[in-house]
């Protein structure tokens, strides 16, 4: 039976996140194999309600894995050509990600994943969908996700809809002060367990994310000046990458912006990703997470990067809205949680402490602490 909260979420995605207008074309891409159909059907109805035109791409994760395992350049270029043509006709895009097994692609060679990202993902999504449509991406709650979060299925669904259906307009207003603060900042210093990192964000815009791009949402992002990152960082959040492998205990050392040393639970695999192209060893995004309902990681980037008291520092491509000039087929949001539960830590803006152990300590930013957002 369809949960009525699905209709509430569909309404939010169409009317708040994508602001769909009469006559627009909306592509709904469904990736999964379970109950994502319920949300897809609700979205179709909502799109029709506003007088727009819904279109569907439906991709089964198990079948897609088989395509990836044997894919080649000619094939991927043909796929990209045809799907890019359709994407160019869209004014909005809603991506639903689901599936029974979050590690479905673990048997796929990393080189095949990289080939797909470069020849298909870049032209269709990074260069067309991201830059030329109103878009939002979200996960759909599945037993697999509940297991990742160490929750029962019912408990996880309650958590999911609480997070996804929160009042993002209230969060948006509270983010304005952080945006202003970051736009005035030059030097950032981050200190934590096995972490001491410095970089500049001078003259690179800060962008708030409050439900228009991702659901769940809750981050303010910018990018470091490309060659300014120096020091070391140890991420404390596991990351399930596109290759289906879970990377843990990731450690980077930087010199003049470049990752000169990278280790994890699989040193070869992580360095293969960072060697994908010239830009993969530079940072394309720095973002601060503020979602008041997310406190623990669940190996799902869309949730983990929004964790209250976290930040993510992303190897690979920057976003056009906050560009530092770094180009790459990689964009890997790696998360460090700084709450006391996860070892604590501090963030300094121009030598002033602004957040300690995941809690904002300056008056202008205290409205983003969880007790003020729920």
C-alpha cells in the first residue's frame, strides 16, 4: 500500500524543489527495482496538475550492472548521444534512486565505472542536466537503506519522511547568515582527529542548498581556491562509491591544492579513482552540513553529506555556481563528522572559531543549530 507521505513528498519535489510551470517538460528518472514506482506515479500526477509534461526513464539496477560490466566506448557514446538529445528538451529533472542492493556495482571493474562517468555521465548529467535544468535528486526508502542505517524498515521510513518533508523554507532563511559569513571569509582552518587543514575560499561564492537540488538537503557549499589546500585530513565517515565498494578510514595529505598521499582500506582502489584525470586530485567543493534530523552516517551520500555537525571536502569537479576552475569526471563527497560523538573538531574562519564539536558558537550562526531548525 502506498504511504500517503509519498504524495506530500511528490508535491514538494514538483512545486518547491523544481518549481515546475505549465508547459514545461519534466524528466523523471527512476533507478531501482522495488517500490520507487509509487513515488514516480505520484510525481506524474503532480506534474500533470500544474499543466506540465512528464517523461520517464526507468532503469533497473541489476540490468544496468550487466551493461556496465561489458560496456565499451562506442556503445556509451551512442547512449549518451540519444539521451542527451532528450535531456536537452527538458526544463526539469527529478531523479529517484533506489534498489535492493547498494553494493550492486561492486563486481564491476573500476575502469568501466570511470568510462561510463566520462562518456555518459559527463555529457548527459554534468554538462546538460546540472547546468540547464531545474533538478532534484533523492533516494527512495528501501529495506537495503534501512539496513545501512541500522534501523528497522518502519523506523527508517519514519526517519526518511521526517527528514525529506521538513520545512526547507525555514532552513533556507536560517542559512542566509552562513552564506554571508562564508562570502566574507578568506582563510579556513579545520582541526580534528588526525586533521589539520588550511585553505582559502576568498571570492568564491557560498551557495545554500535547502531542498531545491537534493532531498534530503541541508548544506552550504563553496570551493577552495584550487591551489590553496595544505595539510592533512582523515575522514571518519564510510563512503560507498559508484564502484560499489565501501571506502573507510580515508586519509589525504595536500600540498598546494593537490592530494599527494591517499590511503584507505584499499589504497590501490582509492588511488585509481584519484588518477582518473588531472582534476581528481584537487578539491572541487567544501560544504558544511546542517540538517537537524541527520546525525549518523548510513553510507548514502545524499544523507551523509547533510549530517548536522559535519562538513565534506570533495575531490574532483567544482560546481559552476561556486567555481574554482577544477575540471574532473570525479566528484566524490567525502564526509568528516565533528560532533563530540565522532571525535569533535573545530572550524575557524579567518582565525575565528565558528563551530566547535559540530555546534555553531558565533551568535550569527546559532540559528542553524538543530534545536532552532526543528
